[in-house]
């Protein structure tokens, strides 16, 4: 099993990181995509995987940085001769989201123009996602993998359900947090996993700043909290990801971030603090994610 980190950033457009996306490739070559934020399709191609060859997508929640590349992923797969409908699993609202994209939706003109070509006309199923809204428990199962999920704590459930995920395949287990504050559900999903891929969006000071200012969501997991989760779950290895631009040196991001976090603290040195704080509680193998990083299990 191979895990490729297609995107490791958060909600801002970042010159150094795409938004959320993780690709799991089984030993038999079958692909499973978890989240589809901006830049994911391009990085998938950079990783030598065609979107047409990825038949399954799990959307952990409906924030833009986890879903906004899905139209590009789907249209590219159609143009590149995807066979059949992509399977899309996600929270309540996923069917509505997908129904507003293609035929009769936001990309209807593109759909109509390209569907005049005979090969694409014969393959319209590639533009009709097979959407399955999930609930806690087994979210998807085929002859290769079993995927279970549970609610995690990020935004109010009535706005959007948010899911953490566990995948069992090739005799291995991988857990993905999506976006979440520390919660028991994620500890259970990750119990004994060969790999935990978990958000670590902000250092402690940045989370506290957002709590005080009320400028945005602060229901994220700090590095210290992540170390506790990984230790309690007994995971064999940990990937910290979904970094909220705190290490960026981009003047554009620093200017945009004035209302969002203490920009005077920003810089690459903060990643050393992240590692130090995770290590307060977790001593196992640790990967600090970057785009196109690969982990083999």
C-alpha cells in the first residue's frame, strides 16, 4: 500500500501547498482518494496517476478546501476516458453538491460543449457521480478494501457533518482525521493503525488567537494534542498534515492573514515547534507532510 500526500495545506491558496487530498494506492494498483481540495488534480498527475484511473472519492466534509477540485477531477477523468461513474462517498449534502455541478449545474456549458464529441457522448456516465451519503459505521466496502467512518468535531453537525475515516486493505490499516478538534471518535478510528494521517492545522498560539478574535474556526488539533491522540491510539506511525500557512514566508499570505492569525510569529521555525510539541507525547515514527510525500506500508 502506498499513501501519497497530494495536498497538505489548509483553506488559503498557498504557493507551497495544495489543499487537502490523500491518495491511497493498493498493491494491485487500485486507487482511493480522500478529499479533493484545490490543486489535487494537478498534483495527482505530477504523481503519475491519471484522474481517469481513480474510481473512488471520500469527502470528509464540505468545506471548500476539501471539495473545490472535485469538478476538475471529474471533468478531467471524463476527458481522459474514465470508464463508468466515479463513486463519491461523503456526508449529508454531498448529493446536493454533486447535483449542482455538471449537467444543468455550474459546469453545464462545459458539459454540453464537450458531450458533442462522439467518444464523450458514449461515456456520459463518467460525468454522473455515483453519490453515497454515509453515516457512522461502514461507509464503503468492495473486494479490496473496507472503509469505516465516524463523526468528528469540526463545525456544527447541522451545517456539515464531518467525518474521520479508517481504511483496511492489503492487510494494513490507515486512519484519516479530516478536520477536527481532538475527539474520542478519532482515537477509536485510529486504534492500532499502521498509519494515522491527522490534521495539525495551527500551533497552540494560533488556535488561541482565533479563539480570542472569533475570526474563524478554531476547532482544530494542536501539535501537543496530536501527540496525545497518536499515543492513546497506539498508532505505528503518524503523518501530521493540513498546515494552516503558519510557516509560510509568502508576503501575500502574511498580508491576507492579518485578521486570521498572529502574522508576526509566522515562519519556517514554527515547524520545529510543531515537531517538539508532538514529541512531548508521541515517540513513534513521525512524518511532517509536504505535497507529493509518499509513505509505503
